[in-house]
C-alpha cells in the first residue's frame, strides 16, 4: 500500500494557554495539542485549562488532543507513574477531549507492555478517543520499526522528528516511517518546523504537521530580574500559524 498524497495534510498546533488556542484557531489550525509547561516539553494540562480551552475550540470546530505526561524528563515510567497516566487520561476523556497524546520507552524500545496496558485502560473508558504516540518514538533505537509496534498497539497518530533534533533534519527517516505506516496510521512531523522549512518536510509524505508556531513573548524586566525567573516563554503567534497553513495549502495545490 502506498501513501495517498491527495489527502490534504492537517495542521496541529501545540499550546499551553488559552491565548494559544485563540491564535491556533485564528491562524487556521485543524487541531491543537493542549499541554501545560511547554517549556518543559509539555505536561498533562489541568482540568480547568482543558475545560476553558474546549469552550474556545469546540464552538469553532477545532479538535483538542491533550498531553498525558505525568512528569518531565525521560519516558521510562515506573508502575506508579503509569497508573497516574491512566488516571490522567480518564479524567481528560471525562472532560471531553477528542484525543490523548502519550508515549513510554524502556531500554531503547517502545515499552509495548506498558502502552498496551495504558491503551487497554483507555479503551475501557472510550472507544472513540484518538490516540497519538508522541516523540518518545524519537529516542528508540529503530523509529521506523517502532511504527509497526505503534500500529499494533492501536495508535492513530505518530508524532516524530525522525529521531533527529528537528523534523527537517530527520526528513529522510520520516519518509521511511510514512512508507512503513502505509496509511494505517497518520505520521505527523514535528520539532523545529517553521513556514520556511515546512515544504521540505511535507515532501516526505507526512499526513500532518505539528508545531508551536511561536515567537518570544515580550520580556517584563522587573518580573524576570527581581524574581530571578527563567527567560520569558514563547507564545503561539497567529501569523506563524497562518504561514504554516499557507504552506500546506500551497503544497496540496501542487499535488492536485
């Protein structure tokens, strides 16, 4: 089976605050990945944040997929952390998210046993919520082979940079992952994506792009100096979202 390049690629924007939801919506995103603490790589969002974001997104037809990540750091979770990940996922489903984003790794491979248990618990709660295996796949020894594992586990999406520090750098591996998936799940490219390099990544055949589409937030010198806070976080920018949307539309028109 070959990848159907006639399907318009989707655009997912990762956000960690309501303003990001508004920017993603206004810029033309198809879906958001909602997290807390994007500066830490994204953690499970709070229930009030999810409820508020759904209130903004759902009336506009924007799908909301929520991160399940009980702590920062690596993806090698112990039994207690995995139990928490199940509880967090169920709580997110109860609030009304359309999808969940999760991943687990052990000894250089996808932790198939842990993920099978997690997916099984989720399916007891919802048969329809969509599941994304996140960039945990980028730290395994064989991300292309891991595509089969993810499909067997029942994931609908795989988010990947092709095992590289950015999707443009990993585009060759991403193309192999797309071919391996053979339309059995959607391969979504993410990490370091901007309008100026998105076309290169789309040429791999990926079905979706994932980006923060952010710019540096204006600094508040008093707060950051007096309180000794880290550098100001980045903020989703509607122009960056719109530019990515336009690249997708241009590429889709070229394929047609």
